[in-house]
C-alpha cells in the first residue's frame, strides 16, 4: 500500500475527528468512574493507566473475547505482562497492576462483552450492580474508535432512561507524518504497540462509514446502534476521496 501526500492529508483530516478528545494536556481528571473498553493500542492503554493510577477514580475494564483479544495478548507480551487470562478485561487488569501500579481494588472487571454495544450495555449493568452512581464518566477506547464508542455509551444510557455526562479521552490523537519518505504514525508517547499501517487506514475509513447516518451506518437510518452523528463536510470530503481509490477502499471491513 502506497500513501500519497494527499492521502495522508485526507487521513489527517479524519483522525482528529474520530479521536474526539475532551481531556486536554495534563489537566486533572475528574470523574465518578472511568471506563476503558478493550483494545490493543499500547501507548493509549499505558497512558491511561499511568494517569489514573495517580487518582482515586474507579476504573471499569470492559471486554470479553473479541476481535482485538489476540492483538492485545501480543502487545502485552512485548512489555512482559505476566498473565494467563483469556478475557480482554482481565488481561488489562493484570497490565494495569503490574506495569502502572494501579490498585486492584480500584478496578471493576466486566469480562463478557464482545463488541462496542455490549461494552456499553454490560458496563452500565456492572455499575448498577455495584450501586455506583456515576454522573460523570470518562470513556477510553482505541483512539480511532473513540467517537463511536462514546456515542454508543451515550445512546445506551439514553435508551435506558439514565443521564450521565460522558468525557471522551483517547489519551492521544494520532496523525500521520512523513519520515524519510515513509508514513509514520505520530502523536503517541511511543511507537511500540501502535497499529500496522494497513490496519490504521482500514479503521479510519471503516469508522467514518459506521458513523455516517445512512443505511450502511450505525445511526438511526441504519442499524440504530447510536444516535445521529453529524459528519463535518471536511471529513466527508476526505473520506469520499480516499474511498474513491480501490486499493484503499478494499481495506474497509
């Protein structure tokens, strides 16, 4: 796969919109609970754990066995996490305790969800079971899935007649840069554990398709997994230009 400078510009138009960020710089984290949905982007995971370890905010880890489980196992192996867990939530719990010093009693484990919708539904139930009245909730996910995940949580709470303020925190916002003529993912504290480039492009393009409110999307006009999302004109234009290239469009899952 060859990315032209124009392709990179288009991808860089889309990625900050996907990685919607309500936590800027090193501002203090204030929330009743943080929910981290299972994924395998190592700099985001370790960045979240490190910041949250310095707080008393409960951290709910959500994830059973899904699309990212094997990727997560591989990523944690590279940083020598010792775990024989099978679920993403327990793998993440072991990483949080071993690498970042998070207290085990700060963690809530939800290890049954298999997708984004179940992350939201099962996390809500886990909070209810613990009678944790959460009005301000930080949502953490793979940065490229951050907007859709936050919208999914918001939709689930509204569907159940509950109110909460959701703070979207991708930990970092990825951008592509050219280094020695080759595209490189920038923005993270480390290059270790980032996306392969074809996966990055696939996710950027696939997430826009899912967020567009049409028959192929996840909004009310499609599958109904989230509420209506307005896609900015610049993002729509960039997505259309990228999807017009067969090699890139073929990456979309």
